[in-house]
C-alpha cells in the first residue's frame, strides 16, 4: 500500500452515496419521531448536549446539503478541500457549531419537525448533491458536491450512533454509509500520521498504513492495529479513548509502534 502522500484520493460511488444518504436521513427521521418528551433531556456523548441538542444538530447536517447547493458556486480555480481536510478542520469550528446548536435548541419546540423539513428539502436535490463536477462553497475551501455528500454520511453515522447510545435503543446504520465513514476517518488518520510503520485494519471496510518508522513491505506486518467499524468510529471521533478500547479488548494492537493514542481522535 503506497504511503498516504502518494495515494490517490479514495473514490466513492455517486449512486451508492446518494442511496446511503437518503436512507440514513430517513432512518434519523424515523428515530427522531420515536423520541419521547422525557427522552429529549437525556445526556449524550457530547459534553453539555442532550438528545434535543443532538436532534437539532442532525437537522442542520441534513439541511446543509440543500442550503449549500442554493448558494452561488465558487470559482473553479479556488483551492479545493478534500475529505481529510474536512475531517481534520472540524475542530476549528466546533465552538461555533456548539453555540449555534445551543441557540437553536433553546427555541426548537419540536426537533423532529426540523428533521422532517430538512429531509424533505434534501430529497429533490439528491441527484445534484452527488455530482463530482459541481463545487460548493465551504469555509474550508471549495468542495465537490460528491465529497460534501460523503461528509454528510460521516455526520449522520457518527450522530446516529450518539443517538442510539443516549436512548439505549438501536438506530439502524446504513452499511454503505458506515463503510464510507470508516474509510474517511481511516484515510484522515493516514493523513495526520503519515508513514508505513503501522497497519491499521477495520474489517471489512478499510486498511491503511500510518505512523513514522520502518516500513512494512512483505509478509506479516510487525505493527498491526485492528478493530471493528463502530469502535473505530468512536475512537476516531473522541467518543472512546484508546486505553479504554484496548482494556476492553475492542482493539488489538501488536508491535512496539502499534499505540495510536497520540494520533487520536482525528475528528473533534
């Protein structure tokens, strides 16, 4: 596997992204309508956010697609932001998103209605939303519509899991949306910790090489980290610490260089 710097950006199939985005948005919509008034005040994995905040935030993540599509397109020669740039830049706007979510949650009488409206606005623009020849304006730089749609899959998967844990009830995760999320976050790890010393495996969706040190070229790698998709999503987004995951045997790490804690989370 070539190092992160030389690898081509991973390709995502527009039709599968479209279908996964529509499916996960509908899943979130259905889950929101199952939330009782008492459950709205349950705490979530996000500090200071209860379920009401989370639902309001989810509505905003869905609504971002039609909202950006409605804005003037950036110039084609403007610097473009890729998926790994988006992942590693979200920390820079976390306070802004937190403040906006708190403000909207304070006045939202029915968060499920916000998700209804966002999902209904998404449906007629889905075809355009997954085009790779359409640029959208974003604070991180111009972004291809297809790439932005993939970022919505990441947001919906991460927060669907947050919602399921807060409610102690399952929320379905679309398989392709989960796969895309795992791959986006794994590629971001390879970008922030370039190298070939460690092989990071998240079967059945992703394998990347990362971290500085002697590069593995053949045979069994000497430094291997392996985990399941949901554990990786939680590690990569700070929902779960490295030490806790290793102690719970949710992560296996073999080799002297297989401790990735210094590089996590990749998305904040």
